[in-house]
C-alpha cells in the first residue's frame, strides 16, 4: 500500500475552505499513485471547536462526508479523516471515517479515550475497529488512544496489519508522540501511522511530527513541525519477517489472577 500522510493546518471552523484544500491533496496523490490519504483528527473543522459543535458537528450523511466521498470517487482514492460526528440519538462522537475509492463508507471509529475538554462534549466509543481492505487489515484509533497500549494491542490481536491514528497533538509532545507510536508498532509487530496536524488555534500549538513506524519500531517516515505531506510504501511482508525472530502476539501469556504481596507481612 502506498500511503500519503497529510499533516495539514486546517482553518478553524472553515469547512468549505478545508475541503477545497483536500482536492489539491487528491491531485498530488494521484500523481504519486497513492492508494490512501490519511488526514488528522477533526480534519475539516479544526480541533478547538468545542463552543461551535452545535454548528459544526455533522451526521455521516452530512456535507463534509458527502464532499469527501465525491473526491474519493473522482480521484479513485481511499480517504481517512477525523469528524465531529452527530449520532442519531444526538450524542456527539470524535470519529474517524474511512471511505473507499468509490466514495463508499467503509467504517467509522469513535474515539474511546477522550482527552481534557473532550469529556464535556463527546461520548466515548465502546468498540474497536478493524477493516479488511485490499491493502490489508486496517485498524483505527484516534490521538489520546495512542497513549494506551491496550488499544493497539486489541487491534493487532484482531488482525490489524496497519494501524492508522488521526491526531491533534500539541507542543511540547512531539518526541513523546514519536516514542509512543514506535512502541505501539514494535510491541505488536505491525505498522502504525500517526497523522498529526500543525498550526495554531488560540493557545493550542500543534506539534506536527507525524510518523509511520514499522514492525520493529523503525521509523519509515517522519514529518517536522510545519504542514506537509509524506508518502510511504507499506510492505506487509515486513510483519512476517519481524515475527520470524519472536512473535509477541503468539507468545503473549495473559494473566488471569494477580497476587499482591504485602511487604509488611514478609
């Protein structure tokens, strides 16, 4: 799979302008023979939109997904992006949407680990998401999920070969983010891609440094602080190569009971 990481700096609450910028990315991706474009968390609204969610949150059949689907079909590209999603019961989710190259909706993942103010506005997701595609099995997580090893482990145990994480991580967390993504990849011997954003929204300074890590934790590609793109080739054969030496998922022993010893009793 040829993957484009689009580390964008979306205009806050300007969905039309941000979707127009997506078409330029699609043209660039076609020239490079890319299979899938991955964009950050809340990619077309900006992240710091809590006071504007009544206006900016959309259902899966709203204008944002509809236009993204049109472009996916027009340019024959898979698209992954973050969305403030309004559910049928009017609850809000911080979601990742995956579209295929015909513009069809393949999957929605609702962020499970909500960070800071997200807890006031979004409802936490309850399910993992692994999607079987012609490129392999793709697992989805979002931003703060990166910091919980259990999320990537669940995805890998469900067969995910490439884990994609739209993110809106801030300074000074660039190196922390890189370390976490490399660890998630190495621990599960799969590919993990963090698609972060750049730019400034009020007091929030986003740290960029989107990264793709391979099955041994190696850095396949990494961006800097500013907006930009990178294209990486994902060779799934690397997973089997890594697991030839040791296979963590196969050798994992899950403890059923933990015995806590009180040192005062020794």
